[in-house]
C-alpha cells in the first residue's frame, strides 16, 4: 500500500540506528573501495546501512568525522584509516561504540582488529626478486602509512638479511603519500643515484603505477632495465603497461571479516563478554605478471 517504515522512529524504539560508521584513509584509493565492498555485502545481509567518511590522514578532519558519527548515533565503527590516532579512537570508545580496526597503526589501543600479514607479503615479493637473480633491490615506502609501511619495510629487510644481501641507505626511500604522483617523486630519487637498483618494491600498486610512468619517461624499459613490484592487487594493476607484478591482499574478504566481527559484537550475547580481545591475521598471495624479470646483467 506504499507504506514506508520510519527509520528514525524505529531507532528511538530500539535504541539502534541500524547504521555502521566506516572511516577510510581515502575514497580515491581503489584498495579501500574493495574493502568497502566486502563490508557492505555483510552489512546489508545483517540489515545495516553504512555511513562512510574519508579521513585523508588529517587529525582535524578525523575529529569532525567522529563527532558527526556520534551525532548520528551509529551503532559501531569499522576503522580502515591507517593513521587514525588514539585520541580520536578514545572518543569513540568512551561513547561505548564497538570498534573494529583494519590495518591501523594504533590497533594496540583497540581490542578487535583484522590484519593482513604485510611482513609475510613483503618477504614473498623480495624472495621472488632474489630468486630471479636481483641483488640491488630498493624499497619505496609511504611515510604517512604508519604501521603498514613499517611492516612492509620490515619484511623486505628480513628477507634481504636472510639472504646475506646488503641494503644501501639510499635504497630505502619514503615519500609522504601512496598516490601515483608520490611514486613519480620516489622514482626521481632513485634515478639520481650513481647506481640504479635493478628492482624496486613499491609500498602499493598506486605508487608502482607512478614509478612505471617515471621510468618510461626516463627512457628505461620495464622489466628489461629495471623490475618493479606493487602491493595490494588493485584492479588497475592488471592493466598497466606492462601488467604489474604485485601481492594480492584478500581485500573484499578483509572487509567482510571486519563487518562480521562488528555485527557479532552488536549482538547482546557477545557484548556481555566485550572484554574479550580478538585479532585476526589474514594472508595473501604473490601475483607474478610482466614487470619483473632477471636483472639485465644476468640476462646478458
């Protein structure tokens, strides 16, 4: 008969808004769009809608987002912003909202988190390049990504050390962001070195796309002159020229697991045991495409 339930009236009755807050670092990054797809699928199945906001790694913006979510009385929050700090997290927790974090640098402050094993992923990428014959391998990181870039750098260092390989100081470069533009800034650093690395491991696929463009503009061939890897396996990575070797995080599954955990916390029988701590570590897979090959001197 055309009747539409009044969600606002229902929330007054049940004391639930049936809305989950989701905070990501950037809506422009395809990595987060796939995380959000996984979250939304599970949220809809549970009868919830999403309130999505991007922090842009800005603490003032983060505070405003938290305040807005509190005003709209979201039932819980999934925190996918890697740099979201303890102060803003404390503001959420003080209002008794259950919080699940994904790959967050302040995750130790929260009880419930979903992680991808970035150390293992970075080790697999480094190990693959070493097996190809590379010895001069560099790492290009994102200085704003906190724990994520530190874990990926740690994996790189561990695998290089395990194989007795030296890492020159200039072969580790951090730039303030994870965009293609930041990738181009990073490759400018390596191009100015007296000895160019034979392979570069990039923090993510977006940066690797910028690195590929910068190398092509410099007249270098990938992978004949230098090999490049990304991380995340965003959709675009299969369509670069050449297609990008990367590490595939189970992004949609990560989002789905975060949503399942939060919905579980919202059930009364689980919230009675809210002091329990739960951390889930997920693993991905190496995807070998066309931006990696044995180093030029070995090919010769």
